[in-house]
C-alpha cells in the first residue's frame, strides 16, 4: 500500500514538472510551494516505509549534504545552491548564486531540475536570469517584452527609440517642406515633388544633370540648367551657333554679344551672369513655403500652420502649452494636450489659477487639487482664517493684522482695542447735556442756558460774581450771592463805595460793619458831627471852621 502511494505521488510530481517545462518554467509562487510540499511528502513516505526497506545505517552517507533527524526520520539536508538529487545525495543546482532547486527523475538514469528564482528573474537554459523588463525601461507609456536576455519596447505614438525616449519628428528632420510621420522604429518623410530621399534631402539637381559645367537650379517640380556659352539645351548638351538663341538670360533679361562674350542686361531685382539670381534664389521660404517676387523683394506663401516673413514660425516652437502640455497642430490650429489637472486652450488653467490661497499664502498643485502653505498667523484650507476672521473690531472699525495679533483702526469717535468704547458711555456732556454720535463726531445737546461743545459754557462760566461772590443759575439768568460787605448785581460794590464818611473821614470795613475814622474835630458814625453841627451862630450868623473850633 505504501509503495503504491509513493509511485502515485511520484507520477503526479512528474506530470506537474512537464506542465511547468512546457510553460517555459514560468512558475508562480503557489506552484513552487506545491512542488516543495509534494517533495517533502515523497521524502516522508520514503523514510517512513521502514517495514519494506532495510533500516538506515547508523553512519548515514549524504553526498554533498548533511544527514539530520526529523522526528523518527533521517533526512539529507542540502546546503544553499544544492537540491536533493536522490534520497541520500545532493547535487549542485547551478541556477545562479545561492539559488535553490529540486531534481525530478525523468527516466531510470536521468533527472531534470526546476530552479526557484527570485522576483525579477526568470529561467533561461537552466539558470535564473535577470528580467530585463523589471526596471521598466520603456518610457512614455511604452510596453516592455522579453526577447531572449534583452527587451523590446512597443512605443506609444509619437514616441520612438530603443526605450521610447525620443519624439522622432520633434527636430523636424524632413527637409524641403517634407512632412514627418512617426513609424514603429523611427520616422518617415513624405516629400513634396520634386524632392526625394530619406529626409527629402535630394532634389533633381543632386545627380548633376547639367552637362558642360552648366549650373543646375530647382524649378517647380523639375530643374533648369543655366548653360555656359556656347552650350544650350535642357542639360546644356547642345552647342549653339548664336549664344543668344535661344535667349539664355533668365527672368526677361536682354541678351547681347560683346566681342566673344555673351552679356545679359537684367531687369531689377535680378542679377547674375544670366540674370538667374533673384530674391527667391536663396530659397528664403522655409517649411515648404512658396516664394514669389514682389517688386524688389520676395514674398512667401506659407503652408499651414507656419507663418512669418519666411514661414519660419512654427506655432509649437517655442511650446505655447504651459504646465508640460503637449503641442500639436490640427489643421491650421494649435492644440494643447494638457496633463491633469490642467486645462484651458494653453493648459494655463490649474488648481492655483484662481489664486485660492489668501493673505499671501503660497499655492502648489497637489494631485488634482491645490495646497496652500500659509504665512503665520493665517491658517485654513485657503489661509482664510486669521486674527481678523472673527471681525473683532466693533462700530465699523477697520481690522488689520499686526504680527500674530489684530489691530483696530477705529472710526471717530470710537476708541479702545476693539473700538468698543462709545464716547457717550461716560457722557462727556456737562450740565445735564444729552450726548449723541452724528457721523464720525460726538454732539452734545445742551439745556438752556448752557452752550459749548460739551455744554461747559453757562451763565456762571465767566465768573461774573466779583469779590468772592457765589454764582448760581436762575432760569435764563445768573444770580450773585455776595459776601459782606459787597453788593451789587456782580458784588462789584462795597459799603465804602461811594465813601459814606463825611468831612474827609476814612471808610473801612470791620467784619461785616462799616467804620469811619474821622479827622478832628469831626466825630459821629459818619464823621457828620463837627463844631458847626449845633448851629452855634445866632441871628443868622454864618458858622465856619477855624481849626478845631467854629467861627461865626
């Protein structure tokens, strides 16, 4: 029973082996593991079949390997680079440095090996060879295929080259107005008549058809020979009797014979021995443009999409497509093929085109979106959040960023860090005036009789009460409460004004009383009593002072 099982497993492994050989040994990791497990099962059955085979010798002989016990089994362990060739021998794999293998019997006296290669390698002639496509050598979207030990690239148009690294037509290799087309390997030129050659470099004059030292010039789709006398003919093959017949002078030049020489009188702007040199002689029109004479100059009729005085301007040179867009000409128009996420006629529109980063933030493209690098203290997706974002300035104040904080420029009459202080809050209007804000100004509405910007001017403001008198408002007037002995509306007068003391008595105020100091011989509260006061002169006598006495 055990022997039959061994035979069945061996046949199954051999069938797998031939399948893998027919598939160029393109083994997947799961397939390799399956073969290894089957090999271990075969070894296990072989060693476990102790009742049929004689027991192993105590001195196990494992050729090129080392005997080892695994449970109740004795197995032959092979070093790196070797595989189990038979039950008791190891054989070099020769698959490559440190590459492992297994040996499978293919006949009674023959065995084949299966190499186990690392990722990026494949089996070629029994060795692990590096996969030339593992480094992705094909550029610009080209597809890589293994060819022996090398690779070949299938390029996406318009790219070409060994690794699809070139655009064959980018340098305009086709001359004389030839059209460049990208082929599988390189480019081909479609030449306008009469040009030919790989790069349209050949013209009808290339083969020197003009004989007898005639000069060849391309003319339309053919050529024209300028013959030296006395030769003529299409290829200057005929000798002329009359050098002016037919007229060798080109461009309507007049032929004449001077001595033995032929002379051409040329019409402007042509010149040269045969009037063959004109504005178009140097082929000034590039890129297949058609040259014609316009007065004394040349004029180019350009083939689309070229333009310029000499048809020298290629719409794609320099590349008008921005952001690495690819320029191509469709009909007479320029077309830009844009790389994502760019768009627009010239690929000029991208995630950063609308300047989404506010407050001086730096915008960069991140995949199909934009990314803002914000200047402190700003933050947010668009750098839109900053110290002024919460509108901290009240009452119409203007907010600006000052370092990492905000600063408010307040509209008069408001003030404070946030313009939160209303000048009417502390009511600067005096004398019960009413405060209000009009436009940018503070206004006080005063109760009569007060006036002034802050109702500070009243009837008592000028201090009308003199001599320490106390001023108070009485309706629309003021009233003075005078200190004694002053009196009057403004307390401007006192008891000694006018002087109440008679006879040159001196008036003074003592406390709240008036006192008269009398000169002798007068006396009395007001010095009104003198020697004549008692009318001492009788019978109509007239009394007069005589020093301290009276005289009649």
